[in-house]
C-alpha cells in the first residue's frame, strides 16, 4: 500500500507512515510540498506568538534565563543587548527556523544515504534521502499547531516562551528542573516529538531498505543518541 498523491501522504505520515514512505519513494516533488507545509506552520506559530506576547515580559524572561550566574554589570549588558535586538527576534525566528530545518535535513539526508549503503539493493540518490529526512520530521507540524493552540487559548499576554514552544519536553512533562540546572537545556530539548520522529525514521528505513526492525530503529535513533549523549556528558562535567 502506498499514498496515491502528495496530499494523501501529508495525512498518511501521521496515521499510516508506511503508506506515505512507499508513496514518496519514487514520487517527484512530494517532499517539497511537505517541507513547505512544515515551514509555513512553523512560521505561523512563531508569528502568532510574537504578535501576542507582552514583549517586556518576554525580555524579562530572557534576561532572567541568561543572567543566572552573571554579575550586576554583566546583567545590565545582557539586558541592553536583548532589548536592542527585541524587534529582530521575530524575523530571526521566522526565517532562522526554516533555514535550520533545511540544514538539519541536509545533514540527515547525508547520514541516511551513508547508512543505507549497508543494503546493497538501495540505490536512492541524495535528493531522495533529503525528501525522506523531511518526512521524518513532519511531527514539527503537530508541535507547531500545539504552540498556536496554547498561545491563542492563553488568558494573558504574559506567555512564557519556553512553556509554549517546549510544552512536550521531558523536563516540562516529567522532570521539572528549573532554569540554571546543568541538565535543564538538555531535558527541554528532548521531547515527545523527538521520539515520534525516530519512530518515523525507523518505519521509513524499513520501507526503503531491507533492514530489520531493530537495525532500522538503531540507525534512526543513533544521531539523537550521540548528540544527547555528548550533551549529557558535557552537562555532567
């Protein structure tokens, strides 16, 4: 079974991922549609947040997070810097986020292309793997929609940036570490959507290669294991 068209694949990636990956494998242009949808929804979440939030509250929150161990003089400098760049934050968020997605996809495409060489029958191009990588991070759409819902349903404009953009993080859902803890940033970066993307990567690799389930899961999870493992070692040192 495979998705008959790109629009069906946009739905199937959430409810029947194997159909989406089977459809995408030899299709032309489907992945660009996925990337555009993901980028637009992500940009919408950022725009709605910055259009709604009390900027002075946001600045105070950012200053507090950046000056935990700073001297009074350093705190003043940090505040001044954040205030000067406050208006540019929305533009950096809008376009920086899309650029970051494109770069991350480029790196993951190279990774998938290299690990797929363990399957002698796999002959997909780098471009195909770039599209593959795009579909594995489609949970970004759901994450962004969640952010939009949280912002629009807030009863005040004093909205915590971390609370609405990292609402599905392990830290916010389970651990509850405060800003300044060595493992705070790490646990804020690991979220439910990270695991969802790993699962999609596993399913996709099984569809595009002859890998076993365990092998596909290992290769899908390996980049995250390495990145977060190194991060944890640094945080603990």
